[in-house]
């Protein structure tokens, strides 16, 4: 059988075309397959290495906190306690049972003309500072409502001038208050008011030969009310405070002194006006158990005013005033 040359040429041409096509495909797809691969996902860190890093970081922070606790100063500790205490007061209040002891160093002033000078210009009394004590006990709820009782006592002797026979003039005060109190907070201010009943005793006892022999006393019961305010100074625990109190006592005046202006015996239905105030600074610290310690220093002034006493020829009690510094310590549980 014979094969035509044209047929052989056609078969060879078709085979060449197929071979060329196959080579082109391999070139194209091979180039694509050989292109570099880009990894878009992050390479994960082994779990063991990550765990060790977190634990070491936590351990480092714990050691740092422990070092700060051991090495922080007392002042910083108090500041942190005060901040925590103020925050707790904003949330639930800071009421509790409290007790205060206060010592005042007061100088008496007798305002009558005869008490300060005589016809020759000399004083017949030269008052010095005497020590007075004040005790407070009370309870205040977180809402600010509370009760309070306080006792004030002064027993002081004043020397009389030798030109008037010498001797001494004793001054005694005993005061008891029982009150209902209410306190509220307004921004950085603590404001408080109180009202109740007061018992008051004022007595002069003299042993002079010419002036102030015998005893002159007032004793009465009446109403008392006060208002006080306090302004905190940042988070230092320090604050400025002030208070004013007024009392109106109804009672009896008893005279045992032989004076021309006031006879022996008792005078009933007497009125005594008492005005008191303090201005000072306070410092508060709070213990780990929540006990509050407050230390106060202030300047105190009192006025005891009675019209009948003001008529005394010798000026005894002619508007008695007391003035001087005071310090106090208060504990609240």
C-alpha cells in the first residue's frame, strides 16, 4: 500500500502544532506555579513560650506592688486612707459612735469699769489663763442624724490687788448640753446644725476683805442651738472649721455678797445669754479598721451676759468673757 506525500506532510504538521501547544501550556502554568507565596496570617507563638511570658510579667508586678507597700511613707499611707475614707463617706456616709476630749486655756475678762480700773487708775483684778475641760459623747448615723451630750467645766482663781485688801476671786462654770444633731455634705463643705437643752451654772466666790467677799451665783436651764461648718483642704486630711452657739437660760440669781448695788438673797426669773464660737484647723486620720482619729486646734471665745449682774457696783460679772486657745482629740468608731 502506498502513502501519499501530501498525507505524510499533513500528519507531521499536525504533530508539530500539538507539541508547540503543549510546550506553551507548560511554560505558562509552570511560571504561575513557581511564583513566590506570600503568607498573610501571623506566625503563632508556641503556647509554652507565651505562658512563661505572662507568668513572669505577673510575678514582676506582684513584686513591685509588694515593694511599694513596704517602702511607702507614713504620709502617703495616711493620704491613701483619707481618700478611701472620703470616697466611702460619699457612698454610704461616715456615721458612728464618737467621743471627744477638749482642753481650753481661757482668760476671763470682766468688762465693768470698776473691774478694770479704780479712781487711781489701778486694776483690782489681773486675770490669768485658766484650764477648762470639755467632754463630748454622741452617735451619728450615715444619714447625718444624731444625738450628742457634752459637759464643760472651768474652775479658776483670780488674784485681787493688794491695795484692796488682797485675797482672790474664784470663777466657776459648769455646763451640760443634750442635743439632736444633723449633718449634711455640700461639695467640699460639711455643714452641721444642732438644737437641744442646756443647764448652766456661773459662780463667783470671793475672799477679799474690801472687795468681793461671799458668793454670787446664777443657775438656770434653757434652749441651746449651734451651727458649724468645715472645709476640707484637698486630700491632706486637714480642714478648716468654725462653729457658733447661742443659749438662753432661765433661772435664779443668788447673791451672798454685801454690795450696794445688789442686796442679799435670790432674784428669780433671771435671763442669761451665752454666745460661744470657735475657729480653727483639724486633722483627720483613718486606721485600717475604719476608726477615725481627729485632732483639732482652735481659738475659743465665750460671752456670759446678764442685766442684773451688770448693775453690780463692783462690776463683777458685768459681761463676763472668756477667750483663749483650745485643743481637742476625737475618736469615731
